[in-house]
C-alpha cells in the first residue's frame, strides 16, 4: 500500500466514521476472549518510528491477552476492526490529513469510529507517541528502563476516543546514569515521550532525538579547539594579571572569529542540529580585562556573554542563513543584562542550580526562588526561545532522603508558563539506582508531556503501580519525608545537601523506618514488589549507618521500632547496593571505598569492638560525639584502609582545598547553646626540607564567613610526632547551625601524607 492510497474496502466505513461516528463516539474491541478481533495497519512507506510503534502495539496486545493480532500493510479485512497507524494508513481523502501538519513532529490525534481506531501524527515521533498513549490508556506502564507493567486481559476494548495532543515543551529530556543502558533505556524514553535521550543520537525507529550540538551549557573551549584556528594567549581570560584558559576573553574580536569558525564546524558535523551551544565553561573564571570589566560594570556579568553570543550568531547567520545558537544564563551570568538583548537567533539556557528545590517556584518565598522568578520573567520578555536546565537530586549524597517531590510537576508548569520551549533535568547521571530515582524520572516524564498534570496524582499513581501491595505504607513514608519542608516554607533545600539538613529530624527518620517496615511486611514474598521496597529502604538505612549507634537518630528509631542491630542494617544496605548495582554515593564519588568501609565497620561493631581511639578509652562518653571517617560528609573516595587507625580506616587528604568536610548536625552532633571542644586525630608526614604550615583544620561559620575555631600543624611540629597519630584540638566554641568542620592541605608539594582517623566533639559546659 502506498502512502495516501485510498482502499476500496475501507472507504465506506471510514466515510461513516468521519461524518457521524466521531461526535457519537464508538468503542472498538481489539481482542475478544483471548482472540484477535482487529488488525493493525501501517503503510509500507511509514516512517521507522511508525513501523516500530505498530510492532510494539501488536507485541503488547499479545503480552496482555495472548492474542496474535495481524500486522498488515494493505487493505484491512471487512470483518474485523482496524487500527490504522500513521497518515499513510488513513485514506487520502479523509479530513484527518488536514490536521497532521499542525501537530508538528511530536503531536498526534487518536480517534475511534465504527470498527476503527486511527492514530496519526508527526511522522518523526508523533504517531509513535499516539500509539504509546493508546497503550497507556489500556493500562501499560513503563516505570523504568527495566520494569514495565502489562495488565492481563482476555478482552481489550478501546473506549470512545477523540484526542489531540501537541506538547507545550518541544524539547523534553531527563538524564540519569541508566540513560545509556542501550535499547532498554531508549525504549523507556520513547514510550514515555521524552525526546532528548540525554543527548544520545538514537536510531530513527525510536524517533531520533531533539537535535542540537553541545550539552546546552558548556562549550566555549571545545568550540575554540574545533575551530582549527590558532588560539592566542590574549584570547583567554585575564585573571589577576595573568591569562587563564578558564574562559575565553569575550570582547576580543579574534575570539569571536575563532568561535564562529568552531560553530560552523559544529554545524558541518551535525547538519541536522537545530542550534549549536555556545556557552561558558563550568567555572567562575570569567575575563576581567578592561573591556570585559567595563561591559560587565555597565550591563552586569551577563553583558559580555550576550554581546559575544550576538556577535557570533550574527557572523554564523551570514555564513549559514537561518542558523541559531544557544548560550547559558548560568550562575554568574544568570541575571539578564540591563539593556543588551539577545538576537532572534540566540536562544537562552536558564539554569536553576541556586534554587530551593523543596518549594514550588511559583509560590515559594525563599530568597533564591524569588530571585530566580525575577530572572525567568526577565529572560522570557527578551529571548525568542528559552530552555531550562534543572536539578533533581542531591548531588552530594545520592543515597540520602531528598524531599523534592512537591516541586516536580509544579516547576515544569512554571517553566512552561514562562515561555520555556524545552526542559532538561540533571538527575544522578554518575550514579546508578540513586534514592527514589524511578519515581522522579517517571513523574517528570509525565509532567513534561502535560505540565498541567496533578503532581500528587502522578506520585500516587506511581506508588500504587510500582509498590503494589506495599503502596499504602510507601505513600505514608513519602508523606513523612515531605513533612518538614511542607511545614517550613522558609527552609530551602538546595541541590547540594549535607548530613546537617534540617529535615533529617530523628523522630521523622524513626517514623519513616516504621512505615518502611510495614511496607516490607506487605511486600514480603511478592517478587519485584519486595525488591523495590528494599531499594526504597536504602535512604533510611544510609542515615542510620552514618549516624551510628548512640546518636539521637539511632535512639529515636529504637524507641519507635525496638532494638536495631548495626551489622544487620549495614548488611541490608550492602545487599541493596549489590542487587541494584548502586555505584556512587555522590556526583563525584564512586561508592566502592565507602561500601568497603561500611562492611569493615559493621564487622568490628558485630565483634564487640568499641571502636574508640586510645585517647577516649576510659572516658565518660555521654558528653562525647565520635565521628568515624565513613560518617563524614565529603570525599568518600579518600577513604583508605590504614593499619593503626581506630577502625582500620582513615580519610586521606588528597589535594589542597576544603574537600574533607563534615557539616555539624544540631540533631545528632551537638546541642544548640552548648559549648564544645573538637579533637581530631591525625597522622602526618612531610617531605624533607619542608617548612611552615603543612595543613590546617577549622570550624567554618558560613553565617559569619570566618572560622569559629582553628588549628594547624607545621612541618616542624609534624616531624616531632615521628609520623605517629596526634590529636589536635579546636575550641572551645559554640556550634551554630550551618557550621562545618574541615581539614585542608596548605601545599600538596610539601606533604607526603595526611590521614584523618576520626574526630570527636566534647561538651565542655
């Protein structure tokens, strides 16, 4: 059958449908008592995605009912209903053809008539999305790339349908590590109508991806390299009197010419790209030469960015008419310039990294959200096309509870209402099976297609479908974890959250564990449901292992559910890690060292080892809070097994900077209003000839932007220790909420090694 051919067999029934049946509505039986009652028809000239969608429909009808539904490319038989897939399967004279062009690449129409179901749309992806919408209406759910629900029905009936959908957001994308799990992930994206595919070029049968060159934000240096031109020193940023490759100089005409050449090369490599990303590197090393500085003072820090983008875009358009670029409004460049305006062929990617992710942007009163709201309104007034880069997980602790469920759909609606053309969600793209990952990506996918969807209804639907018999206690668990942020609209939750988060209230953790135990009991012996509940328990087990026995959190949980065993909690957590292939504890930390530490630490606890440093043996521990290395916030990749350390493990300071940190929790680490002394047990070695301060430690008070307590060790002092364990004291001081402890190297070149065994806070009054 050729596209547009009008078959004699179908014309009569189609004419009746087109003139009378749509208004009246007709249900259509696809399968009756396990036997096919229809055929699926797709044109021989259908697009790859239309052909695959037809095959998927036949496959899922069989999975649902056992029926073998024929897939045809010719005239349908007169005695069976027909499902017509794509414009090529619809008779050429039918009025439906007139509406296809207005559907764009992704829109579709689904209509039922007398013994007919027609699904037409954009040939690239729209028809395919219509087929998957039909399957969803029949109960199929693609929860994750590895987990699909297919209802079992002997009879399958499509109810009267007259549906037209065109997505408000033309670009829809969600990035998580499993994004790159081959065809399973690609099918998840296609089934859930997410057209970005995490920037992966996918086969056309999956609809291809929404195509552009770059990653929406960072590309300056890559494009300069791609240009093939000489990049002179003066084309780089001037910082502190020196040229730095942190960013290019944006007011240098030679930089404009080289960047233009790079953009044109990018279009040569990706001729189907809708735009090329021309964007700042991921740092704050912007140029401070006289010209850049003067423009920034006049327009704001985004001034040089927009002027540069305009100049590049103008040159690109002259060489390649109709071409567009995108440039980010990110961190220091987020606020629009005072008077400069992007050209029509300059799109903006607005990034939400500073926002509060616990409270919806539309109504939140937290300062970061108010400022972002002002910026998106301003950008929406001056840019032709706006894209959003959003952040959906806690990048510092992938396994910790993260109460952002209330903002998922509302924020997407907010973006869509403020002229966003596309949305990209950065999830746990470096870590597999992160905390509550699957609910987030599924709810996001549904909201991206329909920003007007009810967020609570989507969450509840996922909980019912994904957790089955454990749905009620699982819903209770999620409600508990949202409780604090709902009752504290002034308390922000960022995208880099530490163990001192105010929502980690011991009593709430205890209630959460109780709810999860009920869920585990309800799902016991229930296959996938049991397995999913075990993964959902990971965040609370994680908090119990990092808080440890004797902490306020541990005591609250025991008061709620009875005695708990550290070794058993650790073993359960490690079993989930193995079963789900959990890979990372944070964005930049592979979890292997922490998992090994936990295994060893739990074994020591089980063996009755008090795990006390010599300095604490025989002391009154009721006034002491001991923090072992695996209980600290930062850089678990620095965890090393070390003979002589209290638990056989220590944190090795690997580089300069405040990377070894621990944020003090008022729930578990200290009592507000009391004074404490902090003692840290360290083993250091310095190189021959080293002089002066080798490393330092402090309690940094963010509210005052200075240390509340401080200690350091010089090379001379370290030599006197003979490389042995030494305790250094900080304080006394009164801890405040937001304080954090840190250890940092002053100069890596003078140090052989610095290991932190543990530290403890001792109440002094």
